[in-house]
């Protein structure tokens, strides 16, 4: 039993070394499905919350390279009740929710995997954090922040991006997340894009969301916010 721990730590260290290289590369380095699986597995088993928080960034790397997640490869090594498998499942479910909130394209099959896990863990965003099998807690905000940091560094290296298109939505998403619920934010974007509301959505938008937007747009509130945040 004791002989397995050093080997496990060695694998984790190797995976994190590969990850650090990928997070700092220019976007041209090749990565295959096996490397992604090894890294995700290592992050889900890490005992440092800051290391675990890199999980969505790895998925973003996979998405940029058009990789498709293989649920069999992800979970086949563990029993369904394995704590390590549960760590992986929770992080995949949380990451899928974060990708959706930010309007980012997830790696192939992530949404399908997340959909199959919702009945098991419910709305993982509601708690605001994930409890890992070792008792450690990883906040949703930490997962989002690490993804934002990666995206801020990765987006400029994409040769086919439209000018300013990726940066503006990400910044807007972050601001809206601090003020509105996911449903309220969805209605805001629907209204911006000229999409039609159902009767219920229209009433909710008028009664709740519009009033919030009017308060934010008011000169008095803007002046107060600028004065308080510059002190």
C-alpha cells in the first residue's frame, strides 16, 4: 500500500509539469486525449485548492484543439462510488456550468457528460463551492478566475479571432455575474439580441431585471459607485 503513494505523487507532478507548460505555451503545442485525461485526473486528486482550480483551464485547452472527452477513458479506472471518480464528476459538472455562463465553447462531449451527472449532484452552482473527497473545498469563483486568467492569455494568440470579440463578452459576463442570476443574465442577452420573450419571461424582465438595469444606468448610482471604488 505504501509503495503506491510515491508513484501517484510522481504521476501528479508529471501531469502538473505538462499543464504548466501548456498554460504558458503560444497555442501551437500539440496535446492528445491521453494527456488531457492524465492532467484532469491529477488535478481532481490534488490536495491544493489552487491546483484543482486549474481544471476548467485544461478543458479550455482541449476545446481549443477540438478534442472530444471520452467518458469511458475518464471514469473506467474507478468504481462508480470511488471518491476520485466523484471528484472528477463534480469538477466536470461545475466546469460545464461555468463554460455555459461565460458563453464559451466546451470540449466535445462535456455537456453530455454533465447532463448525465445533474441527477446525481443537482445544481452544483447553488452551493458556490465543491467539496472534494478529502474534505477540501474549492470555490466556483476560484474555478472561474483561473479560467479567466487562461483565456486572457490564450485568446490573443488565436490568429482567426475577430478584433476584441472574445475579450468584451468575457469582461461583460464577469460584471453581470456579480449583479444578476444566470436566468436574469440570459434575459438580458435575449433582450439585447432582439429575441422574443414568453409571457412569463416578459413579466419577470419588466418586474425585476429592467428595474435593476435602470438603477445601474442611473447617474446618481454611477457617481456613487465611482466615488466609493476610487477611495
